C-alpha cells in the first residue's frame, strides 16, 4: 500500500494514550511522559539505524545497528516511512519522552513550534500540556509523518521522541544523536528492520 498526503495529524489526549499503551502491555517509564517500554519480563529485539559514527553507542548495541548512507537524516526518514507503510498497519503516534510543555518552552523551543505549524498543528494546543500526548498520523498522512521525523532527526537536541504504532508490538525511539532505535517482540519484523534499505 502506498502512503500519501491527505488529511492532517490529530492530537490524542494523554489519558487515552496511557490507557491504550498500558492496555497493550507497554509500561510508562516516567510519570506523564511519552516514554514507553516493554514489560520487564519481555525480551524485545533491538535494531538501530544510524548514520555518522557515534562513540557513545555501546559495542553490544552497535552490533545491532544498520548503517545508513548520507544524507543521513533524509535517508533515515525515508526508511522510517517505508517501514511504516510497508510493514506496520495502522496509525503512528509521536510523543516526547519528556512532555510537550518542556519541549515547547525550553528543550526545543527554538524550532519545534514552527515545525508543528508545518504539519498543520497549532503548537499552543500542546504548549501547556505537561504530559506526552500523542500526535497521531494516519496512514494517508505519511508525507507529514516523514517531514516530522526528518525534522526531529535534523534538529532535536538533548531530548528524544517515542514513536508507537497502536496495535503493533514495536516502538521506535528518535534519538537526538540522529538515530532511530527500534524495539520489537516480533521476530519477523525485527529481521525486516535489520534488512530494510531505501
């Protein structure tokens, strides 16, 4: 199925995010945040997509990393959209691992409000939320989603974002070192993510 641009993203209130995520077995890692993880007894596989060399990556994590050629941010965002459109049915949710009020007033205040406007969202709808409400992108909003993920990869500093796919056993962290780190308990999906190319 080809993904396209049609409608605009929507905001999912945090109580609904928390209910859905915990109902699907994920756990919230920090109070009121968009940081979620698998249960402690789960053994998710980890797949990293990285561009430039990064000495902060642990050797064991580096063994699970797929190198992406430059231009890194553009290629990572394109691979992300391809993974979503081809292998992950349904919507995607983007959430700060801290909360929106912090990101829009302190952490990434210099560019994030403008980027939200670029994807047709009013940043004032998120600015007072001290929680990890989700931006939901439907499958026909993949152009907006790709644009947003690329902006995160380009511009995030000091913060990360979680991307979830409701109904799917997978999480993706957009790391501020311009990397994407996937976790999944689906072995077939992990193998696909290890081998995906642009």
